[in-house]
C-alpha cells in the first residue's frame, strides 16, 4: 500500500512539473510591455533617443541611424530579436522574432500576443495563417512559424499603416 501511495505521489509531482509556466509565460508583460504602448513601452512615432533609452544598453546588438536591434538571450531554448526601424528619426516599424525550444512554445507565445492585441484592438482577422489588426494608422501582423521551422518560432510586425491617398478632384 505504501508503494502504491508513493507511486501516486511521484506521478502527481511529475505531471505537475509539466504544468509549470515557461519563462515567456511568466514574464510576458515584461517581454511585450504595457498594452497601452505599441510594444515594450514605446510607440510608433517615438523618437530614436526615446527608444534607445527605453530599451537600454544591456541587450543592444546593433545600431545605426535607421535601426536599433536587440537580442534577448535568456536560455539555450529562449531567444528574442527586436528590431526598431526609423524614418527621419521617428519609429515607423517594430519587428519581433521569438526562437523557442518547442513548437508548442511558439504556439503558446503566439496565443499570448493574440490575446494582447485582441484586447487592444478587438478581434483580429486571420488570412493564410497570419493574424492582423489595424487601428488609427497602426497595423500588426502576427505569424506562428513554428511548424515551418520545426521549433517554436514566432514573428510580430508592428508598423505605421500608409495613409490612403485622397482622390484628387477632376479638372473642370
């Protein structure tokens, strides 16, 4: 009877271990930043120096006048690359790539971002595996590329939506 109880306890501990949240799940708010911002506390249209100051120097990989790139390497199975692209010293595009150990991790992270953008913009549209949102000149595209790569891979693009050209009046 003792052996059966011990076996039950071992099975319970082992199965609960699989329920532990991964780092990206626990730290999602830090990873994505507040919902009120475009991403990680910055907004499209912010100046170059604000983005540089907000991110800080710790994970800086590359910078020039039109781009700042960061690599956040947490573990061998959790790495993120963030690129901020600028035009005339103003942020116009953010690209975020997640590289995770398992396909299911990519799916989970994609779901977390989907919930974040659904909360901010309302339900997204899905076309050929790409989730999209658009509101007030800001567009978001979210891709779960895990199945293609064979590991957890997710890509997020946030960019200023080009304004529709206004029709010119016809000459009289």
